[in-house]
C-alpha cells in the first residue's frame, strides 16, 4: 500500500489524514504519537471539533485534568459548534471529571447539575454527583441524590448501602428502610440495620440467609454470634 504524500494533498485531506492516524494511535495506546498528530490537525484547523474532542478525551485518559480544562477552554474560545447533543454532554462530563480530579469539587458539582438539566435520570451522572457531594461534605444533598438513584434503580446495592450508611446515625429504622427490597448485595447491611433498630428476629433471618449463601465467611459467623448474645439477653430480660 502506498503511503499518502502530504505535500501533494489538499489542506482538508491533510487534516483528515492526521485525524485518522491519531485515532489509530489512540486505539493502539500510542498516546504521545496521537497527541502530536492532534496538534498537527489543530494547526491546520484550530476550530476542528473532532480534534478538540479527541485531544481532551486522550488527556483525560492520561489523567491530565488541567490539560483537559485548557483544551475545553480552547474549544469554547474558538467557538467549536458541538453540533451533536451527545458531544455537548461529553464536554460537560469531561469538564466535571477534570475539575473533580483537580480538587475543584464545587465547580465539578455545578457541571454535573448542569448535565442533569439535560438528562435528569442519567444514573452515571447521579452516581458521580453523589460521590462528589460526599467528598465536599454536602451530606444532606448526597442523601437526596442517593434517594433518587434508589428510586430509579431499586436494585442498585451500592447506592442503597451508601444511603443506609448515611442515615444510620440519625435513625437505624430509616437506614433499614433505605435498603428497600433486600437483595444478596444488600443482605448484610440489612442484617446490621435490623440489629441496630432492635429488630433482632429480622436480623437473625438475614444472617441465616447470609450464612446459607456464604458459609465460609468468618465475619458473618462472628456478627451472627454477637446477635445471638443480644437475643439471649433480650429473652432473659
């Protein structure tokens, strides 16, 4: 196969060649080569949307949040059109992710809230938002976000357990209710919440299920034994 000669190509053809080669380099994890090709493409066409997006995504993959933010700012400065709504959402997501990685949690949260205006039930965005709210100490906001997540997906064990943990200090009963339908991924947390709420027979049933499912888990046996002591003391009283 003959290699194209850039000197005999039009500007548009050289741009397309650089972008195609950059995409191949990204797929082959040749990141430095890909960035060099993208820089070449942007010298040809500074407002090229495809090049700017590829550059920002690659910088994010390399965990270079400030470089991502510079690339996105340049995209805005040059007035890239972002014709597809999916591309606009990708840009907002990358900005939020980069701000979070740079420790700018408040700005990252504002970006994610902007994403929710366009996609209010996007679970990926809600999960990221809850995580950042917790990291920024916004516990009451995180509770609201996690409650919405659990409403959208009652089987989301991670969201349910996290919500339950946040409610546990305030009310063990609320913590237990937050789990909703008890699935295997929630069962241990349900047992712990029921024990804390004084629902010892419910806790016993959950530990029984846990030990049937995972009889070799020593921690479950230890917690079940502690529960048995509690139940013995309750019966003696």
